[in-house]
């Protein structure tokens, strides 16, 4: 198996002891029928909620508890290039075969689902999930086709102010929503000067993500001081950044979001 950053992952049999270091991938495993095989998750793996009571916490996505991971004797460790550091992947490789995902688009997500179907001998479940996802994408495409484009800024952090730029999954989903990202000329997750938001793009909409920063009304007022005419919306960050099976819920959420605009 070649993972999504072109590393070879050697597996002789389907893994029976899985550690997932990525919240959205943990949820995907459960929806593929693999919950009983998960032995370790991060503290940020909050879906489904009951997992935190039954699975071992192996730390955060950036700060893992390597000794606990070793004690769990995993058959495979699942990582992501953005969520986990190169050093974490290297440490995990010393313990068990380690698969690394790299997600920028819906096509990347579909490929990951297919790979998990192969790795864990869940091809039928993966195909069923993909059929459902393709229907949701088709339905949303019909919904969005006659909508006008709107200029947006998608905020993810404060102190410093940070937004979604280009080359990430969030921006891909913004584009599908006909949201033109005013910071598309900047890479990844740039820091921005909030006082220059009008001259740098003058967005119609400001989207304040629920994660990783917990934006509140007071932060919306803070932004509004610099761009009075823009409509500010609080949005569910999971719907814009979690790939895998979370996308089955995301497109209905996007429809509701457009109805709020």
C-alpha cells in the first residue's frame, strides 16, 4: 500500500489494533465498522462521543504519549501530514506500520476512504460510504449552481488573527460553496492585519470558525470595527475541515448556511 505522501506501508494481514491520531479519521473508522479494532485515540477525537470513555487517550495530535502508544501494541497507526508532525510520524514508524493521509480535496478524501477499505478489509463498507458521499455532492451541486459568488474571509484564530488561505481542505470547500476566499493569494493559514481587510479584499461575508479558536460575539464586534458592511456568521468548523464521513453531514449544513445568508 502506498499512502497519500507516497510512503510504502507494508501489511501482511488486516490490522486488528488501530491507533488513530486524527479526529476526522477516527470518525471515519467507526463509520466503516471498525470501532472494536480501535485501541487508541487523541484527546481531540470527540466523535462519536462515547469513544473517549472506551478508548485509550494517547495525547494530542501534536503531542503524543509515545510510551502509551508502545504499550497498546498497535498493528497500525494512522496519521495526517497536516495534523501530525514529521517527527511524530517518524516515532510512530518505529512502533508499527504508519499510514499518512494528505487531504486537499474531495478526491483526496475519496481516495483515503478507498485505501482504508483496502487496508482494513472493509471494501464494501467503503463503497457504500462513497456512494452516499457522491449523492450528497451531486445534490449540493444542483443546489449551489444558481447561487451568486460571494467574497469571504474564513477566520480560524485570534492573537494573531489567522485565516484560511490557499492549499488546504477548507479553501476547497469554500470554493465548492461559491465563496471566493479573499486570501486565496496567501498560502495555508496566514496571519493577517485586520486593519487592512477592506483593502486586501473587502469581503461580503466573514466566517468565524468554531475551531480551533472559540470565537465569541465580542470577537465579531472587534472585526466589525474594521469592515462595517460585511455580514458575520459563526460556522461549524468541523463541517469545513473534517474530511471522511463527516462530509455526509456537511453538505446539508452548507445548504442551511446559504439559507442564513
